[in-house]
């Protein structure tokens, strides 16, 4: 009975131990399960929060995108404004380019007028002091032997002394006799011009050797020099044997002030002369086609005006611009391949009295007067005073003109 009883007690103790172990394992398993469940729940919550944030961001982005899509009219307005601004920018592009070209011309011309050692020559030093803006720069082409012609111009349509300075200061009109130098430097001819200039202070000396057959080269040098010294709207070449009304010239040019590339004068198209015995013979006549052909349109050489852009073009390209025998043809050739507006103004080539006189009486005062048969006023020294009296704009014409 004791043996059976001892065995029962032992089994009861074993069962109790196993129960404790099972309880501990159950408790551990329960804790583990609860912990994992808690972590799983927490992870799921974080994912929910993350998804919620993503949904909110997506919603915000969608609303913003939808809002932008709902503003097409405003977008079109903005695009229209941009297009308009682009057009305005394009309109001002020519002017900007022209300004840059003028600055480049001034620098290049200043270098070109310097001496061989890099220091400014006397001409350049004097010119640099005069550098300023102007409306018109007029160069009166003259020669060493034309002192009487110059005096006749001074006594008629070209102001002198303080009036010349006033004309430049108040009206922006610069008038100078343009002349180069003799073959022999510092010759008696050059000294005579220096003495005359000291008396009147109305010369523009050019780095050019004088000669009738070098007139095309002289014209090129004049425009290049004038652009380097004066920043003007127009540059005008005039012969010293024609009559000019400066007020009418200024008013005429002012009508074309906004145009960038203008070439103004009395346009013509004469025959190309191949006969060597004729005065205006063209040695390169063969370049103009068959014998008997005419030149392209160009302004007559007695007087013409070109805008700042064209004068700058000449200055920039002076080394490669070809020169023909006739100066007026040469200038026309430089422009024939460019986008240039040729303006034919017959008021710049009136005849001498009675032609210009009748026009003046009718209220249509001429810009310039001369005789076609003489390519100027025939015997201008004797007759220019009569032309001035009958065809001039009057003493107040220039000073009262608005331009």
C-alpha cells in the first residue's frame, strides 16, 4: 500500500512541475504573441498615417494641377504679353545694333587716325576735342585752288564766326570745308589752308592726298573721319559751287530721321561711258554689262545725304570698298547690295533762277540750286550772290526752322 502510495505522490510532484513549465511557456508564448500583434498593429498604423499623408499630398498636387489647367485664358494673356514684348524688342534691335556699330566705328577710326607710333596726330587731337553729338554734319568738298569759291560760300549761305558756332550749338548743324593734303607734306598749299583755317576756323582736314581722280577715296575718307568725330543723324556731302538753304535741308532730312538706312538726293541713272576721250569715262565699263548700258540708280554728286548707319558702314568697310572713276557712281555702288532706302528728292537739285526763284515765290523753297550743264552754278563766284538773293530762304529761315 505504501509503494503505491509513494508512486502516486511522485507522479503528483511531476505533474505539478510540468504544469508550472506549461504555464510559463504559455505565458511566454502569450507575451510573444501580444508583442508581435502590438508591433504589427503599430506598423499598420504607421503605414496608414503614411498613406494618409501621401493621399493628402496627391490631393494637394491634383488640386494645384487642376487649378493651373483651369487658367488657360490667363496663360494665353501671358503668352500674348511675351509675344508683344518680343516684337518690341525686335523693333529696337536695329537701333541697338546701330549704336554698337557706332561705338565700334569710333574706336576703330580713332586708331586709324593715330600716327605710326600710336600717338594721336595733330588732326586727330584737334578733332577729339570737338567730339559731340550733332544732327547734321555737312562737308563742303573743296580744293587748294578754290579759295574764291569758299569765300563766295562764306558770303552767302554758310554762317561765319560766332554764327557758325551758334548753328552747331543750337541747331546741331556742323558745316566744314573738307580738304586733304598735298603730295609734298607741309607744302605752300598746305600752309595756305592752315592760314585760312586759322582765320575762319571752318575746315576739316583729311588724311587724304588731293587730286581730282581721287575724289571717290576722298569721299570715303570724309565719311570715315566725320563719323569718328561727330555722332550725327545725317552726313552730307556738298560741292563748293552750289547754293544750299540750310534750314530747308534740315527740315527735309528731319522727315527721315527715324529711318535707319537712308540715301537721299536727286537719283539718276546715266549711261556707262566707255569712250576714253569723254570726261566721265568709266575704265571699268565692262563690269556694268553690255556697251550702252546705264548705271544703277544713284544720287547726283553735287549734294546728297546718308544716315548714320550708312556712314558707319563706309567707315567699317573702307579698306575693301571698291572705287570707280566717278564719285557719285562709287557711292551708289557701295549701297546697291544693301537694304538701303533710296529717296529721290528733286528739291535737292533745283536750277538757278528763274527755276528756284519761281519755286521760292510759290512757297516751295529749294534745298539746293545749281546748273546741270556745269555740274554746279556756272561761274559760281560771280553768280552765287544773285542765286542767294533770289532763291535764299532769308536770314530768319534757318534760325526759325523747327526740326
